[in-house]
């Protein structure tokens, strides 16, 4: 058996699931998985492959396609920003009707109202192996945050709180100009810059606490927080805002986080009994296998 699979990663996008697919499928004899780095979906569709995995986004039904190929749409998230449900509807109407559709969870699948559902699979977010703590020395970072450093995540309130605190905060990501200008001179706030996935994991494992901000709005309140999973793998004590998904995950995995809306760190936080859950079931290899995706690809292309 010889199978070629291609996928696309857009400029500046994170897309850990696409790299996880690559690692998984390239470990199988006779399978070749390639990633195209481009903002143009046609750069992917013009490649020579048997199967195309496309993270949605948008993939117009009017794009040219070769017959006999397998097309998979990965709906990791519902639409965000203004009028998200209208955007979901537009995607449903104008996107190509892929052979297989992957959804993050049942709620995300139901939000798109596709039918029939016999070609739908559920695939949750996962964690790369290199995020898992393996005895690395902690203490180089006190609190750490990885993600968007702009006003979209309301990161300013975290920064203002730490500016008035004796605790230190390190940030991974590219800060917006206004935020960097305002906080670059604060002694206990350190900007580490944009790092690749491997170095992000390396820095996380040196910290004691992980700061996570997840908006309590549609669709974030029912979608998996990849950052929470990665923080747990890195053995970070999680400090976060209240969010439905956070609470649900905490209960399911028997974890214990510290919740705060203003991110003012209490002086006794070292005495708080955090519980960091075992998230080994979220390793990407296991998540991909349990989704059924490999089986259905091989079955369709045999």
C-alpha cells in the first residue's frame, strides 16, 4: 500500500493537529504525509496526493478537484467574532461537501447542522509528546502564559495585575505594539517572543504556574482549550478565568485549578492545593487512533 496525504498550514497559524497528523501517518510504512505552507487553498489542491485534509476555514465548493481523491474537512472550531452562527451557516452552504468531516466534539458538529452524519467523525484536541514533563528543573519561570498577546484575549488585565504584584510573569508569543510598549520596562514581566512548538514546550516545563485566559463566550465555552491540556502535560498549576469548558474538564479529570477574573495573585497561592491531572490519554497518537480517522482513510483508499 502506498498513500500520499497532503494538508495545508496557513501563515502564522498554530494548527497542532496538522503536525500531529504528519507525525502519526509518517510513522506508518507506505504512507507519506506532506504539509503545504500557504494561504491559498489551491496550492494544496494542485498537489499530487490521494487524500487532502483541510482545516476549515473555507474551502469553496467551486474549487477544482480531481476525481478519485479523498477530501477531509477538519472542523476544529465553530466560527468566532461577530455573527459566528451566520458564519457557520455560510461555511455549511459554500464549503465543498467533503467525503469525511471531522469535528472537535458533538456540540461543534451540531452547530453546523450537516446531514447525513454517516461520514462524520469526532476528534478532540491532543498533546504532542514533547510537552510532557520529564523531570526538567522548574523555577526559571514563576508564572507563564503562552498565546495571543493582544487585546482580543484581554491580556492587559493580567499584565496590569502582575505589574502591581511581586510575582513574575513570562509570556510566549508575539505582543502587539501597544502592549509591548506599555509593559516592556516592567521588571517582573518578561517577553520571551514567538517560539516554535518545541521551544514553547521547553519553556513551559521550567515554570511553576500556567496562566490561561479563555473567553466565556461562544464558542470558547464548549471547545477544548489546547493550552490547558499542554499546561497540564508540562505539570503547571493552572491559574485561569471561569469558563464552562474549564469547569467541565476540571470535574471530568479530577483536577483543581485556581479561578480568578482579575488575575490578582493571592499572597498565599503557594499554599493552595492544586491538582494537576494525568492527561496521557490526550496524547495525539491515541486521540487520532480513537477518532477512527486512520481506519476510514485506509478503508476508502485500499
